[in-house]
């Protein structure tokens, strides 16, 4: 598989604080890549750089063979990169259908005709399980429904790559299972996925590969089963004392 996205030596500083340092990342077409790490590791900053909300201090981001580091977020979206947010951000007073229509009308280079875009919006809502809630105001949806609406709005831009930022946080096991199935369905549509996630069970279940960030550094990259056994990763998550917790006491 060819690379859809490449982050080449990406660095980001905010004044004297270095949020990301020398991030080298390759994402294959059709892959689900997990990005994990403790709070403050730089995960969302990386998403902000890929999606155009921030520009890197150094380095470059290449999407589909095109340098996108200096492009505005709306231009990157229209090239095929969509994202969700950890804190859901629907247009609360609009219906679920209208929220998806916003993505179709403004997140693509060419919006389809009115009849086609309404039909497509309804199909996307049905895909994420919100077909029956199409005319309900976004503010009246439950948390899990708002998370699915966030995904639906991202899909409405007709993306090649979707960035999912902690989409299962705050959900029950049943709701998480439903969302995992939705993510699988997105991949089956041919969409590449990068997901930031703290729920390791979901990462193990969905991701073909995992990248670990800690204090802005990329400390591991590999298969999920290998990465979670990495002593540096264990220390980053649980502290150095956890490395010795299985040793017998003196």
C-alpha cells in the first residue's frame, strides 16, 4: 500500500514550549492507525497540524503527494482530510440532517445538487445509526448520538482520511461497541483512519499499527501487541515503578 499521509520531521513550539519534536509518521491507504500517549503528549497538536488548524514550526506534512503544511484548514478539508473533536461540536440549534448538509455543502470542492445532497446526507445518517433522528435538533441528542453526528459530519466532506479524536471517551461498553462497528464500517468504505484513543481495548481491537507520543516525542511505532509491551511505553503511561511491579518483593 502507498502512503496517503506523511509527517516529515514535524516540530511545533509555542514560545519556549516544544509540543512536538521530530515527528516522522507514515500512514498507508486504508490503514487504521492509533495514536496513544499520556495527557499532554502532543496528540491533538499533531491532529491540529495535519488538519490545518496549526502550522508546524519545522517540518512538513504531505497528503496524497501534496505538501499541505501551509494550507488553510478549509482547503485541507476539501482535499480530503476530515476530523472530529474530543469535545463534540455540533451546530446545536440545527437538526442532525442540517449538520450533515453543512459538511456536504462547505467541506467539498463541488457540492452536489440539492436533491442529491439531501439524499446523501440521509444515507450518511442512516450509516451511523441516526436515520430516525434526522430532523431532531443536535442539542437534544444523547452524547453517543452527538459523537455519531460528529462522525457523520466528517464523512459528509467525502474524505480520504478521517482523524478521530477520542470518539469513545465517556461511553458505556455497549455504546463503545456500537461506535467500534461504525469505525470498521468507515474503513470498509475505503477511508483511512487515524485515531487518538485512551481506551487501549479499542486500540487493540481496531488499529493495525500504533504510534506512541510522550512529551512531544515519538517513542514507539509498531504493532499494538508489541507496542504495549515496550518498557518505555509502560513507563510513560504508568510510571517507572510499574516496570517492577511483577517482581517479588525482598
